[in-house]
C-alpha cells in the first residue's frame, strides 16, 4: 500500500514509472516483430550503435536536451540497421554475423567519443556515460512527454501497416510475390524498432536495452500463437516490468531502476516459460508424465490380454509380479488400480488379476488399432 501511495503522489516515482511503462509498452509491442523475424540481436546492435550518435549529437550541439540526444541516437541506430541490411543483402555474411560486426564497431566508436568528451575542459558534458546503463531517476516530465509522443507515433504506424508487417514477418517471399514493397517495409519496421530502442536508452541504457526488445516478446510467445494477442501481451509484460521495476527500485536505497526493470522482465519470462499452458515446462512435464502413465496402463492391459489368450480364458488370474516380469517396468500395481477403476480388470483369488469383458473388448480394439496403424 505504501508503494502504491508513493506511485500516486510521489512526483519522482510517478514520472519514472510512467516513463518506464511507456518504454515497456512500445518496446514490447515492436519487439514481437524482431523476435518473429529472427532478428532478436537487432535490438542489441541498434542500442549499442546508438552510443556514438548520442556522443556526436552532444559534440555538434553542446546540448544534453533529451530530444537532441534521442535524435542523435536514432540516427546512428538507423544507420547501423541499414548497414546490417546492406551487408546481409550484398554479401554471404548472415544476419547474426553482420549484427555482431556492426555492434562492436559502433559501440567501440561510441566509447572512444565518450572518452574524448570526458577529457574536454567543459564540465557540462559529464553524465553522458549514464546512457550506458541508464539512469531512470533523472527522467523529467518533458522526457516522458517525448517518449510518449515518439512511442505513440511508432505504435500508430504499426497499426496502420499491421497487415503488411504481419505478412512480412511470416512469409517475406509471399509478400514480395503479391507486389508489396518488401524492402521499404523492412526499412519502416526497422525504423520503428530503432525508435522503441532509443526512447528507452535513458531509462535502462545501451547495455540492457536489448532485453526490453526481446524478453517481453519471448514471454508473450509462450502464451499464444496469435500475432495480435502476442503483441498485446508483450506490451502488457513490458509495462508491468517497467512500472514494477520502478516501484521496486524506489523501495530500496542504491537499487538502480534500469537493471531492476530487466530483472523483473526476466522473472516474467521465467514464469511464462514454466507455467504457460501450451509451451510451459511444467505443463509439458505434466503432459509427458500423463502420457507415460497412460502407456503403462495400456501395456498392463495388453499383457493381461496376451495371458488370457494363452490360457484361453479371461477369468484366469495373474499376479502383479508376473505382469512386472512381462513388462519389465515399475508401476504395475498403480496401473492395475487405474484399470480396476475403469472396469477393465477385476481381482480373483486374492492378489490375482483378470480381465473383464469390457477390458477384453478394449484390449482387442487397441490391438486392432495398432495393427491397422502399422
């Protein structure tokens, strides 16, 4: 309750939480397309490539205004993304290799520029290095307004070109055969991802921004196979991570907001990978366990049926030990209990078990089905 009260009435926390939430929504929604197009490393490449843009924007304008630095970051990130596309389209180097090269070159150049700036006599440039890891606590209302405007424009373009982006993400060749301007659409989509990245640099920084592109989308992918639902879930998960990380960081001293946001979204990914109904590890394990038990039950039923055929009667009883020797697996007693509940076996002569008429019919159906399948 205290955190909620601070969120509503504390100016700094409210500003940081709002900016982080906007970042989460925009990066989460647009990150889906990077993930589906197998360009998850694009977020890493663009965010690192934005660093020299920030430094150059400051050197050219001597201004640390948020909009000026964002424009510089966007320009550098956009150029880096275009270079990656050009390398992939004109050489035999694959996307991951091209991104790795561009990332390292641009980031190294950015560090050189930062070092140069820090050695200048003018002290006003101090603080640009916060873009490496982010410093959400320095967000002002005007910064958040800039993030909201840019994010809203990016999402508006996403909605406007939804059908085209959807087709591009799932079947690029088919989109080209229908006459869509595939190369232009790729540039537009990449530009939107660049926008999503640069608006978050002040919050989570160059190093961690790629997580905000990939993680919410990866978490959302576990819950659905529908693109629209995936985009909405990814934006929701990003917003939860942004606001939750801001609130958690405010509850403890010296707890940085950017890394906390990334940790929160990591928790969301782990929960999604574990508990999502269709792809979650827990439910996969539960289904596999259920399937194994069903197979064990079927094997025991077929073993009894085989013994009944040998003795010429379904009334002849057999002990669990005999069935265990035939099946060479554990769980025979449990399987017999399941078959008894289903009315397929019955006890005879104490601990002896025999088929019932429904059990025989079921076994015959299984044998016939397997024979037909083979």
